[in-house]
C-alpha cells in the first residue's frame, strides 16, 4: 500500500529542491561570468566548467535526498519490527495460559528467542517467566497427599516439566558472573514453589525470594548479586533430593536478608563474601550449616537456631549480633577463635568473645 507523506514533509522537500535549483543556477551564472571575463579561457570551457559546478550541486542534493529516504525507510522498518515483536510477545504471553503443556513450553521458548533477538525485551521476558513460576503449584511428592488419581499425578508432572523449562530459560537469559559487561537483570520469585533452582555462575541485580519454597537441590554458588537479595521466610524442603541450599563462592554486593528462613538440609555459604549487611535473624538451620571462610560486613545471628552440625569459622566479620542464638551441643560445632558454647536449659547458646569482636 502506498504511503502518503505528510504535508509538512512535502513542503520541506519542495523548499529544499527550490533552494538547490537556485543555488545551482547561481553557481552556473557566477562561475560562468567569472571565467568568460578571463580572456585566456575559451568560452566553451567556461560554460562546461559552470555546468559541472551546477551539476555537482544538484548531485549533492540527490545524495542528500537518497540518504534521507534511506533513513526514513530504516525508521519504517524499525517501527514495523517493533510492531511484529510486540505482537509476537503478546501472542506468546497469551499462549502461556493454554491447556496443553507443550504449547506453554513453546510459548516460553518463543519469549526467550525474542529476548535474545531483542535484548531490550530481556527484563520483560524474565518478569513474565518469573510470574509464571509464582503461580500456585504443588507436586504430590512435595506433600503427603495420597488421594490423587493417576491422571492428577500425570498432570502435576507435566506442569512440573513446564516449570523446569521456565527455570532453564531464566538461567539462559541471565548474564554470566564473570562477564564484566553483563547486564544485572532482576528476578522476583516471591512465594514461588520451584524444584532444582539453579542460578549458579550468574550475575543478577535485585533478587526477591521471599516466602519461596525451594524443593530438592538449589544451587546459587559462584553468583554475583549486585542488588539487594531477600530470602526472608523462604525455605528449602522435600523433592527428589533433600533440600540442599548451596551458595558457595558467591558475592553479595548489597544487603542480603535471610530472616526467618528455614533450611531443612545442608546450607552452605563457604567462601562467600557479604560486602554489606547480612541477616540470618530467626533463621532455622535443621541440617548442616557451613560458613567456612566467609566474609561479612555486619552479621545478624539473633534468634537463629542451629539443629545440625555447624561450622562458623568465617574469615572476617566486621560486627556480629547474637542474642538467643541456639545450637545443639550434641552436634559438631566449629566456631571462630574466642567464641564458645554456653549451656542453657534448652541446649546451648553461642557466645562471642568478651571483647565483642569475632
């Protein structure tokens, strides 16, 4: 379909053409008169030179006009590309609500493909995938539900595979932790129930995992978090494996909150660096807890409960707050120099050195 130019555009083109013609005529007349006035210049050469000068001006106008048309065409193609991308995005999001699991998987891959082709869509696509994972979901093996039919078990397993696809695509879209030019994308998995969460070796900005339920093995090792991280009231739990939480050799550049979190199995923070405040106040460590060679700014362990083996031999902590921090004296307890275990009626409390330093 023929595209009509606006009146303003036509007017500007007409003015530019008229100005070019006037300038060309002026150049022909001026140069021609100057050369004709020279007795040593043949008249034919003078006219030819003046004509060349006028033609050069018209040629420059033609080049400018062609470049202008090219830029207009590029802008039109860009707008058309944006429209196609927007329609593709809207259609893929719509298909995430389809009844067929294979259609939902296809929609997720379409969104990931759009994010790779158009990086400006990446954060939006991540937001959509996280929103899908935040949808209420529970697998039968995560609970003691035994009254489900075979069809209901099969449907739960199919949905789990869709969710695992979403998790893998989130992982693929994030920047690697060793990429200094990587973009720090944000994630919001508030209240999500996920299995085998893997964010290892990835770089992220703000990450919200409040009230999240991490089933089976979760791996956040060797990550770089450039924004604040919230794991408040989050927990690890059942699944194909015990709910291990691995966060070794990770960097938290801003505050990290694990307040009232529950770790039902291994919780490992070996060699992890918390550059800012870190709070485990009210957290429950029901399995082994490892903080070997970790580095902290200000560490809050008030009302934390350690029911399994613990290794708190961190490398450095600028300040540590403890109040009713409990441990099981029957388990293996490794503490920083000067720290001790103080028996109480409920078990034992962790007590810092008398100087109040670590």
